[in-house]
C-alpha cells in the first residue's frame, strides 16, 4: 500500500482510539491538527485540544522516503523504531533533557511525544540573538550522561555487544557516510553551492591531500568505532530551549558510533552560528561582538563541562565497581594518565568531526538557516569561506589543538581576517 500522510481528521480519530493518548488530549472532535514538519526526513504534527490548549502533543511519522528529496530516495520506515528506542534510552539516562514518548506504533511508524510548547528551536533562537543562561550546563550534562552510560566504560561487555547489534541503523548511517564524509569532497550532483562561492574554494575540498586524508580518517572512525549509543544528528535544529530548560529531540540517526561524533556535530553548529553572526547582528542593528563571544563561550562551556562530568562519572563508577578499565587501583597514576590520554584523543576526534560537519553544511544538500537566509550573495560567500577555513583547520590540525580555548582563538582569528578575494 502506498504511503499517504494523515489528514487532520484521520489523525484525530487515530489518536482518539488510543486510551492513554485520549486521556492526555481529550475527545477527537476537540482536536486541532497542524502539520509543521520542516525537516529532511519525517512528517510532524502538532495536535492540540481547542478547548484546553495546554493539552497538546507532537506526532511524528516516518514516510518510506527521504522527505527532503521525495520518493526518488526511498528509506525504510523502521528508522522510527530506532528513534523511539533512542528517546526511551536517553530519557532513562537524562530525563530532564529528553522529551517523553507517550505512544509508539511500529505498524504505522509513528510516535506520540511530549510537546515543548514553551520552547523554541535553538537554531532560531541563535539567529535571533537570544542568550540561554543554562544552555552549556544542560548540554554538557546530556552529553556526559548519554555517552558515558552507553559505553564499555559502564556497560558489561556482553550487554554492550547486544546493545550494539540491536541499534544497527544501516540506511541512516549510509546517509551520513555519503553526505558528511564523501560527497562534499567530490563533484557530486547532490552538492549545492551558493553562486558567489569561489570555485578555487570548492576545488580545494577536492584536491587538498591533507584535508582529504583527514576526512578519510574521520569517515573510518565513524564507520568502525562502536563506542556508545549516539544521537547521530545533534545539531542546533535538534535542540529545544527556553531560559530554564533544554531538550534534545529527533535521534532518528541513533546508532553505536564514536562518542566524539555527537560532540563534534554540536560544536560545528555553534561555530556556523558564530561566523554568521557578523551579518545577522549588523542587520538587527546590534554590534555582533558580544553575542559572538557568547557563542564561543557556549562551545567552551559544553566541552569543559562535558569533560569534567564524564571524568567524574568514570571515576565514580570505577570506585563502586570491581571492574577496572585500567588494572590496579582506581586512582592509580596509570588510571588517571589513561583518562587524560582518552580525553585528549576524544577532543581531537571531536574537532575532526566538527570540521566534516561544517563542510557538509556549506557545500552539501542540507544547509543551515543562519547562512541560507543571508540574501547578500557576497556577504554569504564571505561567511562560507570563513567556515570552510575553520573546518579545514579543525580537520588538519586536530591533533595540535590541545584545548577548546585554542579552537575559540582559531575562530576569532579567522573572523578577523579580511578576505579580499571573495
């Protein structure tokens, strides 16, 4: 049977037939249904009781194709099962930062979940220049808990291996392998470039040997390091915020991979927002410098907060467990030395993945609104060139950038450059 998206009346009737959801929402005849999906993959509906607007949910359904492209790019609807499983797992580990799942239907490939009506998408908030005082603390907590508790540092080996096999997400991993690590570095028909972007910049992505080797390293790591359960697509469009709360949504790309991938994806999006702020701030009539520094402070705070909490979880678990990753006393010099070595490698990989993610958003098919909404072609090209310069440095110099403050300094230096050839 060919897939058809729900009509408003069909969805209201469907939800009314589920006792738990009916208890949340009320009678089907009272429900307002609005399709609001603007993402690349799925249909998303807001369902609200017209008589009691506080009674509202989100319904998400997976069509058997990539929505961004249409039926020419078929996909299995079973990706919704991966998303539901990931939300439930992450929700158990970090409930304060993950929305609740009220109902899941594996036959209709949909779920009903908590609506965050008083929150906005972080990407839009950043475009609007809004500061969120708890953002770095919340996201570092989310990353530390989800990444540590899904790894071999916490799970028993047999449990971890079973979890890896249950979380295989072939189709969406293939999308990442192609769209993030492969197509942007070749003249692929799926790539989309802004018209003013210099051809020499595009050619550099295809011919710079050091850059291509570094991207190959990151692709290999993505494909082979089943370290922990990842969100898999953690960008600023997958985060809902207000001044008090932060929620991470949309883990349909969830799989077991390198923990640095989630962190790198998030830092990449903060850097894209940083480089685009120069234009958005001036258009809004504000000096962009203060907000640019706030964005860099979020990147620094997320990495440092994550690192501190991750190490604390690791030490605490080993102090309570008979199993040690490094043999001997938990607080031995070797154990602490290994933890420090582990975090240095994790930062290097994080920066490599951030570089790949930034390049993908500039030359690949899926863009970011903070850049695509810039109508001045030359101004946009200047920002894109800066983003690509930063991305290349993160990839090629990832082993020499030994702390997150150096990354912030790199971004500041690139922003100050006068790129007269654009």
